[in-house]
């Protein structure tokens, strides 16, 4: 089961909507289907969905307008589903705030995989009982308190949290945070580890989250 994540499907073709609903319900999601953008917007606040599957070509208000209205009020993940296959349409969707884009005809396995991936990205990552990373809002919470990080600091904690417990070498961190920058050095890595510890740790000189593995690199605790 998927912790009963709530998905709204906005699709005016009833056969497609029925197939999507059946497939996603079989995966343990709570799914509702709506046939128009206006109806979706009316019920959005009350429904509080975890994800919206949104067709572009809808009667009345089209999917682009619906997406714009959703983004004005919420960061709820949205996957656009459409028959438009031009790259320009995909770029428009992503630039408008869509989290993913699926073209018709589609495979149900692909839809399920994309839904799972988008929901996973949207779910705050609990890497430690006191440390949570919310990738949608690009914030980190320590002990329930939000910590403000610079983009580079956030990139560093995200990298370490991608595989908690794994030791990342300084060269790996350099390549990930400063790709193609021949002037960045191991000292830059040390600097940002230091800055990140100041943000996250009660006692940066005795860190509990980001540990140094002497001679190898750094790792994030995995408990």
C-alpha cells in the first residue's frame, strides 16, 4: 500500500480515466476522477490531493490554465497527460510548473512508475529522527524547526542524503556540486561542510549528522 496517497485525475475521456483509476487503485492509491478543470479547481482545497494527473485538452478551461491556477495556490505535484508530442509543449508544461509530462498513448507501467517517482520526490526525506529534507520546498528541518540553507548548502545535504551512510569522497562532492569547474578544490568542499554543520548541528565541532571519515570523505548518519 502507498499510505493511501490521494490522487485526482482530471481527464474528460471516460475510458482513459477509468483505466487510470483502476490501475492506480490496484497500487493502493486513493483515486478520484474529475472531467473538467473547473470542477477540479472547485474541489481542490477540500480534497487536498497528494498528486494531480491533469489532461491538457479539456472542455472549457484547458490544462495550462488549470495548472496556472493550481500553482498560484499550491505546490501539489502535477503530472500533465496529453496527446501533444511536440518538444515545445513538453517544455511549456515543465516551465509552467508541471512535475512531469506523459504523452498519449501511454503504458500503464510508465504512468505508475512516474506517479511513484513524483510522489517520492514530493515526500520529505526522513534521513534521521531529527533531520528531514523537503525537496519540493527546498528546505531542511532539524528537530521540527526549518533551517535556511544556501543553494550550495542544500545541494550538499541532498547529495549526502541520497545515500545515507555512504562515504562520499571530496572528489565526488566536487564533481556533483561544481561540475565542470576546474577552479573548485577540496578546500571548497571543506568550507561547505563547515557551513552546513553550522546550520544543522547543535555543536559543529562534535557533529551528529555529517561525519568525517578521515582519509576518505564525509557521510550522513543513517539512523
